[in-house]
């Protein structure tokens, strides 16, 4: 949304217009009389929720949250002129941004709003009034709470989007790191730490500080976690580091001059350090193998980068950029190729086709290995008609080429393709689905052809 403030103001004014000023004043008085207690109750309840606790169990939060929650309640119901409305709305947006910054789960915000609503409604039902009055008062306070929540969510979403874009950019940046050099550096840092410890013990020094605070430990906690996000080795290394710091080092310190005990713990330490070294090597190997996000057989982009690329293209196109298109190619009768020339022959054919496809598009386009023998090309700034032309050109080029097989033989292979242009649907899977249907038709109509999606 381009102007959340203006939007919020229009909605808020509408609510004020829809409800009688005297009724609004009455609700406001109720809120003012109970806001402190409500803020207290809110905190007491939320601290019992395990998911919420990590965001609350800090003295500063305790102190400030209660005060600001009370202020927020009063401000939300204490508005009568336009300047005050603007301030209130700005506040709702700011709360949403803060929630996003601290990664507060959005369900907790809804939980808090539900709590407040329930309490306020109970207060309204306590008024000596007719049910019709209660109904109107509840309607008013529900609308205020719902709009507050909506505005917070609006700011939350836009802030989260910006954050994930930054995270993506950071990951792309780390993709450019010189990984072999980084691997050696970290291996050396790990060895340095353990050697220093061992020499120190031989000299009779007390064991030094833990591995978690060492250069290697710091790198692991602060960098490895984001560069290798999601890798199983991270957990295994973490466990080994904890074992060293929390079990083995205290044992070593306690061993004093008991040589047998010392030797046992030294062996345990060496075993853990070796395990860390092993997991570290696996972590880097796997990463380097992927060659900065490329599929090892075809050297095309790995499909895990598809969401980042397509979401970005969708965002650009939605913001008025030129439309983009995708082509989904599938090698015809690939099973037969495998059957006739072996899996190795199939691999070789696939590699050459991938080269031909990647070499036929502009450097600004993206070519992914989508599945076994399926390739997906993302053509930036290309209308569907243009994309179909490009797809046909690629298909002809592949069909005209003689492909090398093991033992000097050659063969020809063909491709079928489905082409779909971005049509405004925000989910890129839908776009690929349309290309897939067109591909299916192309196969059905006899293969070696490209068709445009409906
Ligand atoms: N050599 C090799 N074969 C693969 C690879 N990935 C998938 N395949 C094989 O590709 C074949 C695909 O076969 P199908 O999906 O039945 O289709 P097809 O034989 O290509 O026939 P159509 O698509 O209908 O023209 C399967 O036998 C897979 O085992 C790979 O990386 N290398």
C-alpha cells in the first residue's frame, strides 16, 4: 500500500462518523478507568504463554510494555480531531514495525487483541444500559480494535518484506565469498584453539576459555548460521561445541593432576574436535559442490533459488515493470535415451542440452534445472509472444544439434516446451502451472514443439 497513513485516516474517520459521540465518550471513560488494570492483566496472561515469554521476560519490557500498553489503549479510544487521528494511526503503524523488527509472531498480537476485546466487552456489559446500547458500544470498540490490528499488520507485512529482501541480498552476497579460503581459515582456527589447549595442559596451565567464545566459535555462531542456513551439520557442530564447553572443559579443570582422568578427558576432547572438523568439512564441501547455487550435473541454477528469483520478478512486474515469461522445457523420450545409451549417456545428453539452452538466452535471464529432465527458463522483460519466439528458437537449435555420447557416438534429441507470460497472479507457482499445462499439450500434440499457455 502506497499510503497507509491516508488509508488509516479514512477508515478511522468512518468509524467515528458511524458512532454517536456520546457513546464514544462513554467507552473512552471506561477505557481510561481500566487501562492500567488491563495492561497489567495483559502482561500477566501473556507471560504464561511459552511462545510469548521470550519477548516479555526482560525487566525493561515489563516496565515499558505495561506503560506503553496503557497509553496505547487510551490513545486508541481517545480521538476526536484529525491531528489526533494521524498520531494514533502513526502509532499503530509504528507498533507493527516494532513487532516485525523483533520477529514477534503475528498470532501473539491477535491473541493480545482478543484479550483486550473480551475485557472491554465485559466492561460494556456492566453498564446500566439497554442491550441496544451495549450492542452499539461493542460494535464501536470492536471496530477500533480491528482497525488497529489491521494497521499494525499492514506495517508488519511491509517491514517483514523489506527484511526478507535484505536477508536475501545478504545470502546472495555470502554466495560470493571465497569458500575454499574460508574453509581453510576456519579449519585453522579450530586447530589453533585445540592445540593451544593441549600445549597449555602439558605446560600445566589451567584450561583456557571455552571454544564457543574462541574465534572459531564466534564465526560459527555469527556467520555460519546464516551462510549455511538449514544445513543439518549446524546442529551437530553446535552439540559438539556444547559438549566441549559444558562437559569436557569442566572435567579437565577438575582433573587437577590426576593423569588418568586427564588422559580420558583429553581423548574425549580430541574426539569432539575431530567431529567438529568433520562436520565443518562436510558443510563446506556440500556448499562448494553446489557451486554457488548451481546444479552439479547441468551447472544450471539450482531450483532452490527459484522462489527468490520469481518472487522478485513478480514484485517488479507488479510495480509496473515490464512483464516476464517462463518456458518449461522437457526432453522428449528421455527414458528411451537412458534405455538405449545408459544413464551415463543420458547425463551427457542432458548436460549438452542444458548448455545449448543456457547459451541461447540473454545474460539477464535465468535458467534452472527444474526437475530430472525439465528445464525452466525465466525470461525477464519478455511478453508471451516474444517468449514463444525464443522458445521456438531454442527448440530448433537443440533439434539441429548432434549431441555427443560416450565412446564417440552422437545422437539427436528434441525438446517440448510450454510458455506462459506473467498475468498478474501473485503466486509464481500458478504461472509455472500454466506453463506446465501448455507443455503437456505440446507433448500430446506429438512433441518437438512449443505452445503458449491459455
Ligand atoms: N540420465 C538421467 N536420467 C534422468 C535424470 N533425471 C531424470 N531422468 C530420467 O528421465 C526419464 C523421464 O522419463 P519420462 O518422464 O517417462 O518421460 P520421457 O521418457 O522423457 O517421455 P516424454 O517426456 O513423454 O517425451 C526417467 O526415466 C528418469 O529416470 C538424470 O539426471 N539423468
